[in-house]
C-alpha cells in the first residue's frame, strides 16, 4: 500500500478565512512533504518534515503554517491567503532514510482563493 | 539557479510505438532521479527511479537511462498504450546535502505525452 490521503479534495476560501489541509499516510514513513503546483507547472517544494520535525522551509510566506501532530499526519494551516495562492497542494511521504527516497504523493487539494 | 529541465513540452506518438521522454539536469550534486507520471486531476505517480551509480534501470515496459557525463536522463516506454497519456516529470535530488536523509525533489518542466490511435 503506497497511499497518501489528502483532504479536502477541493477548497474555496476567502482572503480572510482560516482553513487547514490534511494529509495522512500509514506506510510508516518518517518524512513528509508539502508541495505547491500551479496549473501546467511542476510541483515546487514548500516544507519537509523529518521525524516529525520541520527540517526544510523553502522561504514560504508565514500565511502558510505546517504542522506534524504525529508521524502519520501532516497539516497545512492557511490564513489570510492571496488569490495567487490558488493552486494544487500536494502532500508526499517517504522513508526519509536509506539509499532510496521514493516520495509517494497524494491526489492533492485544489485550492481556490477568492 | 540550477534546475531540471525537459527538451520537449509535448510528445505525440502512435499507439503501439515506443516513446522516449528526455530530461536535462544541471545540478552536478544530484545523485538520485525519479520519473513520475501525472494524470489530469491526480497527484504524481511513481514510475521508476535510478541512482547515480547506475546507467540504466528497467521496469515493466519502462527503462530509464542516465548519462552523467552530459547530465541527461531519459524515460523509454515500450509499446505505448492509451493509458500512458499523461504529463511525465523527471525529478532529482542531491541526497544528504540538507535535511538529513529527507530532502525535497526538484522537478523538471514536464512533457505531455499524447497517444494517437
């Protein structure tokens, strides 16, 4: 089983709203990731969590706040977003160690900011 | 900055023919490469990976070739089928440079593979 589950699948929010994206995996992976993908573009890394600690933040604006409550869950809290933040937000997980580091992706949350 | 790129944004092939999707990378520290397939409305799906100490790796109907001398990666799909229609991304990583054993992937621009009946 290489399933990463993301909820919700679609989200529409206003610029003053607060919302959260959720990601879950049960593969025993110890690394989890958030990527942002604009239309017709490749995914771009936002955050990396390794063993439940934030290890990489790709200079993401503070209106995006990641959280890793435990090794199976990853959240992305959204507040005061801008219309240009509309995108597909992808979560991924991997073993986080060893020679290989295959990242398995969820289906994503398609976010529209009005 | 350094990035992974692709030579062609769109590739059209006849059903049953072989497809070759190319990728150029410029980060000489990259030592791990993955090909992903992304269908419309879905997340990237793992196809095959290769480490920098290998030149070739084969999977089911797919082969990845790595030429470190010219920093070139290719994905060959044998006997292309309608279900192969998707955008294909190469991705690279320089493992151990940061983040311990986990680091993000840098994706190329993607190639849209179109299958003609």
